[in-house]
């Protein structure tokens, strides 16, 4: 059901075009394809699917497959040679998000065991299985950032196989191939998607089912966050108001405002009825915007920032690069001071939570030391208000 709903929201025509962009050539009769497309309602070729998954591995760039890399004559002259083609077909963040989903072994555990044939303990390998109706076909396609491999199992007369999903029928074969193919390959990791890219999305688009309206509070005061509230103490909360996604999202403009008349969507009543029935059965009470706090964070204000001072440093002299330098950081504020961080030329040096805050180092032990060095000290109080102090430390060169 989630897959079918996702295809409906994305649009059948748009999804078919995405498939074509990825090199799938068999989606040539869109008029006969419906929402079953996402469940295997169209024929595809293993080779084209493996190539498409290669675009996921390559940050959304498709490099079309070719059976022949080069043709030479008997004298070693090159007659034909493959030309490198790189086609951006997916947004980079979309590709990275897919990769993060497909190599997450914890997400597979409800269906496969933790040590299944899709799991590699020593490297990141993404994988997707597929099993057709009556167990006639079993697929596995998996990849690292630089290697993609797909396998198929089935009977040539299209009769059913043993009633087991692809992860158990064909995944062991795929696993053995990947182990051998990767044995001498360097370690690689998938690039992580940019988490901040989704920060401004509606709650429902971030997987929040309880409602579509949110507010951010300061966890310490329980009041609405302000521009002075530290990110460490911010928490997004949702006003309970349970509806189907079509109540909150216009599928033709998903990032825009919620639909004024969601009932105009032909699927709305079908989706909404069951969701509302479930919410009522769970006795989930709707709060409305009146349930959100009215007051603003009162513990994080500029005037509450700890006042910072440093002793033990002589700012006018040049220190010997072999000399041990020690200084003490002090902080005073409305709340007890708990921690101090030090950065040298913008690079993190160390942290201490032991009062008094004492730091020591020998300039020669620091690779990025210079003649004049910016020392930045940050002091944090018990509610994460912070104060800064910057001074220049001179070192003889």
C-alpha cells in the first residue's frame, strides 16, 4: 500500500519518465500501466535495471552500459573505442537518500535476519530484492559506489519456484559473487544525504504521521524557541491532528501550502476514511494550534551569555615553539558554567568540564601552528548559553 500511494503521489507519467531517464526502454505503453506499475506491473530487463541502479551508486549520474569497450585490429590499432558518457538523471540528494535506505541493514531485519545474504560486515553494500507473483522470478540487484551486480533466478518454462522470496532463493549466489569481486577492491562509503535539506519540509513529508503543523520549543524551558535558542536544546513538536497525506499535501505542488479542498482529489475519501477511523479507534485527541505554547524561551538571551576571561597568557610576547603553554579559562553568568572548548586557528583543540578550565599545549605539536594564531575559547553554561573569547597567540618562527 505505501508503494502504491507513493506512485500515485509522484504521478504515473512522471515516474515512467524517470524510468526512461534511467535507461529503462520497456515502459513504452503508458496508457496500459496503472498503479500496479510499482508492484511489478510492467516488464523490465535485468541489464537495464542494473544500469539504472548504477546511477544511484554514482550520485544520480547514469553511465549507459555497453558490451564492447574497444575494438583493435591485428596490428593493435584502435578501430572503435567506447566514449565516456555521463548523464545526470537524478537529483544528487535523491540518489544519496536511496543509497542510505538500501544499505541500511537494520531496515531489512523485519524481513531478513541480521546476517542475511544481503549483509556485508566489512563494507557498505546496498541491495534490493524482488519476487514476482507465484514465485516465478527472483531478483537481487546490489551495489557499492563503484560496482553494481544483478542476478535473476527462474524456470525457463515460467513455472513457479519454491515459495520463498528472492532474498532466500537467489541472494546467496549474488552474495558469493560480490564477496569475490570486492575482495581486492578498496574500501568505499556512500556519501551521506544532506540532512539539512529536509529541515524546512512539512512534518508529513518528513515521516511525521501525527499532524501537518509543527512548532519548535526549547527543551529546557518548554517554551517556543527563538533565534537565541541553541540548536542543541531545540525540539520540533507536532500538533496532534491525524489525517491522510492528501489532507496536507497537494500532489501537484507538494512543497506548497496544504490543499484548500483536499476532497477534490479522487483518492482523498478512500485514503482519509481509513486513517480517520484508525485515529478514532486509538482515541487520539486533536489539539489544534491552541495546544502550542504561547510564551517564548526565557533562558536563552544575549544578556545571559557567560562572560569569558583568560589568564596565564602574555599577549605581547612571542612564545618559543618548544615551550609548553598553559592558560586558564574562566566563565561567569546567570547559570553555572559547565564546559569550555578551545579552537586553534579554527581547528578544534580540546574540551574540558573540570573547573578551573585549564588548557596546555606545545606549539611544535600542532601541525597548523603559525606565527600569529587565533585562539578561540567558547564557554557553555548549564542551559547551553555560550560566551566566546578570542585572542592572538604569537609563536616564534
